[in-house]
């Protein structure tokens, strides 16, 4: 074991593969195709396929193909030179 030892400032550093080949908890070899099971990326799923156990996405889950998308609204005040984001489409309470 000493020939594989790599110490830096009193601590062992380096790759774990130097000490042992990748293995399962039962000391069997690791099969890469079977060991990796990933869920689909939630950012690429359609809105109809998102369920409660789907991981959180970084983008909106809206459906741009639906027919009732609101595109009109009122122009808000106090925007100065703003050219985007001037229309309010929600309820004005």
C-alpha cells in the first residue's frame, strides 16, 4: 500500500481508483450501463408529462400551444425608456 501512497500536507490525496477498482457494495464489478439510471431532464418535458414526482425545472411549464394565451393588457406607467415589459396582463387590483 505504501507504493500507492500519495500524501500532501499530511493527508492522502489522489484518485480512489489507485487503491481499488470501481466495485459494488457486494464486491462485484461495476457495469456502467446498468448502474446509471437517470430521469429525463424536466426542462425538456412537455407540460402534460410533468407529474408530482418530477424534479423541479428551471423554466416555465406553460404550454405555448394552447389557444387561450392572453396577449393584450394595459400599458403601465413610470417605465421611462423601457421598450419591453410595459404591458400588464394580470388583474389590476
